[in-house]
C-alpha cells in the first residue's frame, strides 16, 4: 500500500523567508501526489497536485512542489513566507487502485 | 456547487451513546471517503465508497463503526457505544475519479464525555 512520510512535525520561518516542507512517498505504481493546507477547526484545502504531467507543479498562494521520482520526494516550497501561511500542511498520495493516504502533517509557524 | 457538507459540526455525547454523522458530497462525485483526525495528526483513513459500494474499510473501523451510502448519494457514519477514545474530528471527502483530488467538508468534531 502507498504511504507518505513528512519530515519535521514543526517548521518555523521568519516572514519573507523561504518555506520548505518535506514529503517522501512510497508507492508501487506511479502515484498521484497532493499537498493540502488546514487552518484551525477547518477541513482540508487543496494547495496543489501532481498527476504525472509536469514535474514542477504550481499551486495556490504562491506554493509550488517538485516531483522527483529518483528521490521519491514531493517537497513543498514558497519563496517568501507570509504570516497568513501559518497552518498545518499535509502531503497525501493515491494511485489508480487505492484511496488517498496522508502524512502526519507539518505545522508551519511564521515569525514576524 | 456548494461543496462537501457535513452535519453536525460539533457533537458532544456521553460515553456509551450512539451517534450518527451525515456527509453530503459534491453531487457529481462518485467516490466518498471518511477519515478520522486527532489533534496533531494527519487524517487517518476509515473507509470509502464508490457510488453505493463500500470498497475498503480500515482496521481502525471496529465493529462499533458502520458507514452507509444509500443510492450513492449522501453517506452516514454511525458509532455505537461511544468511548472516550472516539473523540476526534471526523472528515468526509469526495472525488470525481480515481486518483483525482478529494474535496473535504468542514468536519464533525465529536467529544465523548
């Protein structure tokens, strides 16, 4: 079965600094990969998705992620953090034969 | 398109009582998922439906849990004889096709006292 590992349960950056949230996946077939964001007491909102087209995927709010098959990674980046980016971020994997599975999440804190 | 709707948003119940949650997916979506999320954790897969058929159930889904999706429309998740360990956020999501993104509802927060 597919799975996801998010490295770092907490990441803290200063406003304006680079955001890098790490995600590694395991899948026996070519995966679909997703990043979701969750604000307190809310459901999950899709940031971006990879579905075997371009390996560099751009999402909402200035986020992007790069699919690297050789590293089985799908790290999320944003060049310049804003205070409003503070939230919980989840990486998820699915494939044509299975449902969607999530990582444990990374809490992003943005310091002024 | 009003998105995925979950009711109620909050539920407080006494231990041993039964509770039922409802999820209304996006209308043209044929896949529906239930997840459970506890504080500081990612969503844990519980079960999913393809139309009205329940295709997979997690080992987390004990015999106290049951889910239905009659006629492939809305879904209900029932927990019988609730325990304090059932306290969590229960998330519902729906998707159009295999492997496409899932759209989430706001969740139902269950507190068992």
